[in-house]
C-alpha cells in the first residue's frame, strides 16, 4: 500500500452547483462553492490554493466526480481537472458521484449496506448500493442504476441506511424507501470533501480509478 495522500484537490459538479475541496498536509480541508462550473471553477481552484499557500505543484493528485449526474457539470469539471493535471503532471483520479454521496452521509458500521440516492431526469433517480469498508467509507464495486423510484425495491433489502440527496428530484424516492433509516445530504462542499477522501484512498491502495465520464441509462446497472 502506498503512503497516505496528504495534499490533494477535488471537484464535484454532478448535481447542483460546483464544489471544490483542498486537502492540506495538516489534515484540514478547505472548501469553496459556486452556482455553476463553467466560469467559476478555475477561479475557485486558484483561490483555494492561494489561501492555503500552495500551488498545483505541491499537490499529490487531482480528483473529480465522474458521475452519474449533470451531463454539463460532469463534462466541464472533468475537462478542467484534466487540463490542470496535464499542466502540473499530476495523477487524476475519478470518483463516482453516488460513492461520494454515500461517503458524505452519516457513519455506518463496517460491513453494513448503504444506499445512495440522487435525482436524475424525467422523474427518475440514480441509486448506488455499497458495503461500508473498515475505514468507514463505501467500498467498490457498488450496484448502480437509474430508473423510477420503484427500481429501488431490491436494493433496500438488508439496508442499514439510505443517504438521499436533498433535492426535490431525489425526494421522489422517499416513499419507496418506506420506514428505512434515511440521512439527507445537501449537494454542497461535503460532496467534494468525500471525493478527495475517496480519491486518496484509491491512490493509497494502488487502485486504478478512471476519470472518464460515467453516465447511467435506464437499463439497470448499465452505463454508456
């Protein structure tokens, strides 16, 4: 296993807004947010680094939420992080947005099953079921799908906790979750913080984590 990642930056823009998190060597995490990714993202990154007294060259990796989620947000954030990684010759790590949502929720016991639910399109939801690892973070591979809330039925068996994005679109899933324990997570900086933690773990484990876009389609568990 590789040494612990001490300085890294992550971007998340697969849902509402654009969020960035900078992990510093002392364990602190600085965050920034903007309403959308297109014009704000480069300035957010520059400001975070400047306020921490760092440059891109001081980082060990760059990370990005690769989806599923907003087509435009995913494209813009991946392109921006790719350009930064290429310019600074840094490794680029991709993290699934549902995995990040699961990590941003309330802590769950190792070995327990958690379900992350985010809003999709046309009355559908994105869902990912994960098993919590010994480090308290969701482990891959997870079961991913997109569909109407009824598609969650078999994903809720033996579930310890559901982490639901706090948006009207994701809220459509609440009736399908019944009386199961639910934690609501705002689409904000906490998601970028989760991305940077998950990316660091992947790097430390030597696990390949592609940063290509992940788009789910209505066929359960299939991506294009």
